[in-house]
C-alpha cells in the first residue's frame, strides 16, 4: 500500500515534465535542476529522480552531474532517419489496406479529419498535432501489423514534438497536412492504390518542410 502513491507521483512527474518538453515550455538546451522540479511540481526528490531517469532513457533529457538536467533537441540526422523509416513502414501499411478497408474504418478516419478541421479553425496546433499523428496510427491499426505499430508508437512523441515546434512557427501548415490526409482518405475510400504514392509524397514533403 505504501508504494502506490509514490508510483502515481513518479508517473505524474514524468507526464508533467515531458509535457513541458513537448510543448517547449522547456526549450532545447535549457538546464533544469532537481530543486526547480521539486518546487514547481511540489513533490519530493524520489518521484522526480525516477521521472528524469525515464526521460533520459527516452532521449528527452541528458543528466549531467555538474550542469543538471539538460533538455535535448532532436538532431537533423535523427529526424531524417525517423522519416525515412516512416516512409518505408507507412507506405507498406497503405499497400496492405487499400483494397480491403471497410466502411467502418473509413468512418473512423473521416471522424478524425472532421475533428481536426475544428482545431484548424481555432488555430489550436496542440490538438491538431495530436489528431495528425492519430490519423497515421489509425491506418497502422487497420493494417494490423503489431510490430510496425510498436515502432511507430516508439517514435510518436518525438514526432509530435517536431510537429508542434514547426506548427507553432507556421500554423498555416496545418492546412497542407490536413489536405494531404483528405486526399489519402478519398483514395482509400475508392480502394485506389495511388494512396501508397500519396503517403510517400506526404511524408517526404513533411520532412522537407522540417528542414526549411
């Protein structure tokens, strides 16, 4: 019984610190101290230390005994590698589903796009970015390959962070991302194999935008 509150606190600390990183309240290169986090989150050192260790393992921070907790950026090479991997896996997903996707699955994707439209109108980049990545994960879910899903989920939060960073700079990019998704959905609805090419172009274009 005594360990349960501590387990909950370390999860809360992890989520709160990571939220600050993803939404760039903690900018890359920022140095945080354990004391700062203890005070801002109103917790003891133990759950903070556990949360930071987890974030370090996931590549969000680096802990230096001399400097403190350093917020990590994502290197250009790593972004390039992640997107090339996505192109290979997500075009494969489209290849697997285009000729057998069901009406119920089409509706699931359509509901995602309708919700995203509302957030575009509100210029809510945080919620739009969540739905943008959810659209890709829905396609992965429909394809049914658990290993591919696990790989994409492993990178999902880093990709969300990258997307947020660029949408905050240029919110109008939401329109381009959304239009690409609408095109993909229409091709899937028509069981058109061109969705494979569209997915490749969509991800290649997204990668190019990130490097501009």
